[in-house]
C-alpha cells in the first residue's frame, strides 16, 4: 500500500511545481490515498488547481498499458470535488416530518412561503443549493396540531 509522505499543501505544491513527471505522479498518489482523511488539505489546494492543471496538461507521465496520466487527472478531480457543496436532497426523504421553512437551517434556499388559512395548508418552495432541484412542501394541519407533509419535486 502506498504510504502518504509528509502530506501538506506546501509539500504537494512543491512536488507539483517541480514539473518533474515522476514527482507529480507520486504527489497524485498521495492525493488519491489521502482524500478522505485530509479533505481539508484538498480544499487548501483548490486555489492552485488551475496552475496544477496547466503544468500537467501537456506532460507525458508514461504508463505501460494504460497512461499514468489518469492518476494525475483523478487527483485533480478530487481537489475540484473537495469544495463542491453536498447534495441535500436525501434529507427531504428522511422519515420525519420536514417543515419547508426549517429546511433553510440545513442549507436549502427558501423560494416562497404561503399559508392558506381556509384549508390550513402551509406551502413552501425550496431549492437544493447543490443540484438546484426545487421542491414543494405542503404541510396539512390536522386535529391536535398533528401535521402531515407532502414533498413533491418541481421541474421547471
Ligand atoms: Zn440536491
């Protein structure tokens, strides 16, 4: 198994900016093997991503059957993914009543909110910040202040 060396933003950048194919490939292995335990370092590397891509774009990393470049590309992809916002949609289908208004606390965007007094329906439209899927959440107040919720995905 590949043992990550002194894994830090400074070390990875120093190796990558050397423009030495062997050292970049080793740094790419470090990134791939540390992406779970050192996500914070990948986030720190994100501002240098363009520069790293530029350096490795035209380089030849060799490879017997498959090009070694794929390890370098995978490492760059992991850095890119490290700052992406997680999709929140799965939270909506947890087995407990979700109030559209309160889903803001989880990071959803509240696009509209309405209360229909005649039918005692509280209606919210929210949007997932990552995948931008919209949902309508209707809450029906029944007796004893029990609410039942209906969540429907909306397509534009
Ligand atoms: Zn989503």
